[in-house]
């Protein structure tokens, strides 16, 4: 598995307008350093403790993205360094991120996760809740978080038609909300198995692991 070559090929395919988050969950520090030495600086993890341990060992200029579901009581462990939290799906979590970021004298960027998949196991808010959060006085008064975009995960299915419809729906919502919320610049959708469909639907941030590092170590 040539991590450097995989990254080179992937970045050529994505072009300059799409941000690549290298999903490094379960991968070793050595493997991440291989990607780092090949020029990759943005890495995504889905477990806060694992990400925190890696953060301590790896170069300081790495931009860490939390891409998994976040438990409110774990926010404190990453508040000092996390750059972007992808899966904000409730006001309670946003308030906790704001509180912890304030203690660290930081502003933490967040994406709101919209539920676009049919699967019950997928997290995310509906459009009405998302609108209520974005337009709330509560969010307007938060000084240590900044919602910079939307994210969503498609159903895990062989049906490209269904995935296309789900990503298309998210793009439509994103375009609508970006008109009235100029801070929304990021549309994060697409992983190793479906990123090409996501790109066709206007994604500008993809989360890719196995195409870079090989299959996950469970």
C-alpha cells in the first residue's frame, strides 16, 4: 500500500476546489506520518480519545477533524486543539462546544449534520431543526463556535440512484441556506465508497480513508 501515491492520485482527481480529509481512524502514527510527509495536513478521526492520543504524538500543524458522533461529555478532551467538528446534530452539543471553546479562548468551527439517509442508525437533524438552530438567538449569542457548513452521510447501499438523490437533497438545502447564512462555505459529503457521486452533486469536502491507507484495521 503506497500511501504517498494514493494521495497523489486522489488529489489529482479531486482538484484544487475540494478539501480532502484523510480518515486516519485505527491507523498508526507511522501511517499518518507517511501521509503527512506526502503533504497531507487534514486528518479525520471518529473517536475523541484516539484522536487526542495521536494529536499529542504528531506534528502541531496537523488540522484535526472530528468526524464521528460526538458525546457531549467528551467535548472537553478535544476543545484545546480540534479544528472542525463535522457532526453537530443538536443544540445541546453546540452549547457544550461553545462553553469548552470559551475556556480554551478559541473559536471552534462546526458543521451541522443533516439526516439524509434512510437508515435509522445514521445521526442528523431535520431541516426544520437546522433552521431553528441557525436562526436562534441562542446561537447568535455564542462567541466561541462558528457554523461553517453542512454535512451528511448517504445510506449504505448499492443503489447509486438513492445515494444520488440523498446527496442532491443535501446540496439543495445547502444552496438555500447559504444564501441567507454567508458563513456556510463547506458542504461535506462523500466517503471512499460514494465520493464520486458526492462530487457530482457539488461536495467540496470529502472524507476518505481506505483509498489512502487501505482497508480499516478493526
